C-alpha cells in the first residue's frame, strides 16, 4: 500500500515537474540575467544607476521613496539627496517628470512605467534588452535593439557601454539582412564585463521593484515550512497513537 | 468552571435538542470504512481550501477596489502597502490553483473506486454541480485583478456564448453589460465572485456532505460495509469494518492537512507564480483592449476543456460544436453513474478494459491540458523541426479529444453488453498497512 501510494505521488510530481520547463523556456535564446535580490549592494548600485539614467523617462509609480530606503538599507537623507531628483516627498512614489506630450513627440510613445516590468517580461528580457542596443541610422532616434526590434527607445547607457554596431549576415533575396552579432565600435567608460555587471544590477533593482515582498517572503517562508513540517510530524504521531485502537480491532 | 460549561450545555440542549444528535450523526457516530487510503484526503482538503478562500477573500475585499480604473492599482496596493497583503493575496491565488488540484484528484478517486455508483449518484451529481460553480467562481475571480490576461480571457470566454444561434450576440452584450469587458463587467463579476457564487457553493457543499452521510462513504475496495457483518468495538450495531469519523479520521485528515499546508507554503513563499502557471506574466500588465497578449490562454485548470473547444472544428457555418464539446465533456462526467453500468465499484476488482480506459482518460485529460496551455505548440517545433505546428497540434489534440470522449463510449459498451470480466469482490474490506 505504502509503495503504491509513494509511486502515485512520484507520478503526480513527475507530471508536474515535466510541465514546468515548457513555461520556463519562455525567454528563449536569452542569456540568464543572474540577478540576486538578496545582494543588497547590487540593489543599491542598481538603484543608483536607475535614478541616474532611467527615471528621467520611466516612473516606478508603485514604489515609494520611503520603502526604497527601508528595503535597500539607506537613510532618508541618502535617498532624498542621492536618488530623489524630482522634489517628491519621502512618502511619495517614484514618478518621472517627463511631460507625456513631449515624450510622444520625442519617442512616438509614452515611456512605460517599469514597476512591474520584471514580472511582466521577465528579468532575462530586461538584462538582454539593456545589452542589445545598436546604432541604426534608419530608426527615428538612431538606435535599434536585437531583443526588441524597432524599439522606440535610444540607449540610455551609451556613455557606459560605448557605441555598438551590428554585423549583418548575408541577406536572403527580397529580405532584410539579419543581425548576426553586435560589436563595440566606440568604447565607453566601462569594460564589457563591467557593463554586464551594471546592467545586472539595474535588472536586480527592477526585479526588487516589481515585488518588494520577495525580500521578506523567502526568509519568512523557511520558518513557516520548518514549523509546518514539525507540526505534520506531531500530527502523524497523534494519528499513529489513536489508530492503535483501529489496528487492534481486527 | 466545568459546572458553568455543563450548565451552558444544558441550557442550549433544552432549547435546541437536535444540535447534539446532529453533531454525533456527522462526527462521533458517523461510521466510515476503516480502509481509506491516500486518495481519501482530498475531500477534507477541498473543504480546507474553501475555508482559506473565504477567509483570505474577505481580507482582500477590504482593500480591493471594484472599478476598471482602480482594480489593477488596488491589487498592487495590497501587494506592497497593506500589512501582510502579499501573503493574503498569494494564499488566495495559490489556493485557487490548489483547489482545482485537490478537486481533480478527488474526482479521479470517485471514478477509480466507483464512488459515483448506486447508491451514491446524488453525492456525485451534487459534486459535479460544485465543480461547475467552482469553475464559474474561479473564472470571475481571475478577471478581478484587471490585468491584460484578465481582460482578454474574459473576452474570449464570454464570446463563447456568442456562438449560440440567434441570441448569441445579444447574450454576450447582456453578460458583459457593454460591448467589451468593461467596468460594468468587472462590477457584476465582483458581486458574483464574492457573494452569489460562494453562497451557492457553501449550500452545495453542505448538501454534498449530507447526501454522503446518508448513504455512507465508499472505500478503496468498493465493498458495501453497511450490508456486511455488524458490531465493532465502538458500537454493536454499526458495521464491523467501520470506525467513528471522529476522532480517527479527524486525526488522520489532520496529517493530510499538515502535508498539504507544507506544500502550499512552499509555493506561497518560494514560487507564488509557479513559473507562470498560477499567476501569468501577461497579467502583470494592466488591461488594455488595444494590446493583445501574444498567447491568450485560460488558467491551467481550464486548459483541458479549452483544448476540447479549440480542437473541435467548426462546420455547417458555426463554431458552436466546440462549445458543445466543452460543456459536453463536463456533462458526460456528471452522467457517469448511468453510463458505467458495471456492478463492481473498485478498479481493484474491475476488468482490464476498464483499467486501460481509465488510463486513457487520465492521459488524454492531461495531454489536452498541455495542448490548451500552448505547450504542444512550443514543443513540436523543438522536437520535430520543420513540422507544420498547426497540423501536428490538431492531429495530436483531436486524438486526445477522441481519447477523452472514447472513455465514455467504451465504458458504456463494455458494461452495458457484458464484456467486462471482473474479479471476485471480497466480503470484507482489505487493509494493506
């Protein structure tokens, strides 16, 4: 009986596990972001980069400055002087000051709020996207992106990464040539390795911003599961004790 | 102190003399077969999840805003600014998926051990009604966060009613209260989700249990303990192979509860989206009627039925056949007591044909789930490069539709015309542990 029970559980688990990769593979062909939101220094670096290079256009309307301070281990003063450049109050959310009308004129669309970007698109997408800008004179703002072709956004991090250009392969007749790879034509302030680290930090920060509860949920979860496992064991002993009556009654 | 309690007890007894006997009838003097196995945990677990959904749901409504403009923001407010809001929401969203896990296993148990057969047809019918209401409840709950998948899922599912000839178009507008899923839709779905359907669900659950306790539980051997020898150590008139539900099955079910909560806690705290199966990526984007998600698909627990809908082609100029197939798949399950005419209940003593058919049913149901979730469409190009995805998916999906409906046809023919060769059913229940 026990054996049969175990094999049915194994079968059920096997089926469940077999289906997971199918969805995990959603970001096909993307390099893993390799973020770690438990690394507070990485989140702090990511926040600094975000507030220097991204917040000019993109809001984090669900994230409050005060929450950033407590979650990233920063003081109110540090957040208000180093991260908050809009004059917002400490308890207010992160709202970009770019006027929507100007944005439409400059980029053709309103830059999206990034609060939930990491949950909607995935961290791998963000990380690869930030690394895949290249110069493309055919686009209105002069930039294109291999991860999100014809994106309306120029590369905000070009001074750090440098300028990338595309190496095109042979074009099939009647079709545009595909981008084979990207290469740095003008070096930036960071080496390619440093730049990958920087974009990884931004991605980690956005991952945190998409679900601040993730910071506490895992550390609480460990204790909850230990408690429940202990409780289950005690309940098993209780059942065992009671069921002696039943087993004696044959 | 004990005196005070007994005086309160007497006071209540005088005024409501039926309360104590009711408690005894359903708990201490409800005798259940003693040979329940793993498959018998899922009924009580479903009740546990129902309570979880109601309690967490009450707390969610305290901060949720029923409005197309505010709903999405209010869910994020719950996730970020409400004390423990994230935990309550994850308990509710994980609970919804686990509800279907335990209900599917509970239903499979019923089919496997013939629990739907005479004299428990009414228990089965009430259970199928619970399943139907549960699906409506889950669908409407899924719309409430007003993410983009909420919107498009609602649009696709509601438009199914549009396939009904003549009245379809106006019916769809009547359900939505607008030409698209909109504020009116969200408000009425909220009303149905938080009060109307839960009331119906609770009533049906009470009836399901009352009907069960009237006829008594089946067991893995499918042996009728009520008609067997009498007299056990608790009661000389009750079946020899039965034990009082309380305390024996209450403590046993508590072990199941402990296991279940541990698994649930693992999901809630470490994988609340469950890789996109329990909370989908596209639903972290607000509803937008101008941007279609790349793959519109319902929540995983609807995917087998959704696949039946998609796999049945339209002909005679109407797409209603898929809708009929989808609802027919549920209706046939409800009619199982009259389709399966075999006398032997438990799969342990049934013919080989039934065992194989049951395997086919489970396999095609799971496979249809993968088709409906779009997994086959992703896997086919990987495994068979150059294959035409639609052709292959349709071929596989339609084969699985045949497998699902084939179960019911086969079982009817197999049992109606006496093809089944059963094994002898023992006089008394067997216990293996």
